[in-house]
């Protein structure tokens, strides 16, 4: 719901579907999940402050987990009762495809702006 509200707000603010579609592609490509784990070391002091000196840690104790389920895992659990997850190297490939798609999409002429 947060993602849908953000995309809707972005569309109404810019009056263009281009930024909203770009963010949707990045979200679908697990880029936000990867950024979450990469930014944890920077925000862990804040997390510790609000969480009784307890920092966020991945189950393996490494910077990145062994697998990520993300939005597709959530849908799988809610609809089918089964978690769907991808190993981290697969997530990186999905990230790269999403980023390249957005760069190609952003480089094409904008025909979505309303006059």
C-alpha cells in the first residue's frame, strides 16, 4: 500500500507516468531490498537508539543475507502459503536487469507527459 501510495503521489506531482514506472521497475527488480541491506550499517546507530541498543542483523550475520524473498515472497505467503525467495546472486542479476531497463526506459523519448 505504501508503494502504491508513493507511485500515485509521484504521478500526481509530476503529471508523468515515467518516474512512477521507473520506480515500479526498480521495486519489481528488488533494488530497494538490496539497498535496504547495503544501507543497514549506516542506519544501525539509529535503529539501536530506538530499539534498546539492539541493532539489525541478518540471520547469517553477514552484510547481505543468503536469500531474499521480498515482495514476491510476501505475495507467495499471502496467496499460496508458500515463501518464494531468491539466492543473493540471483537477486543481483535481477537488480542489474531492472537498473538497465530503467536506464533504457529513461533514455527513450518521453511520450507520457500530459499537456
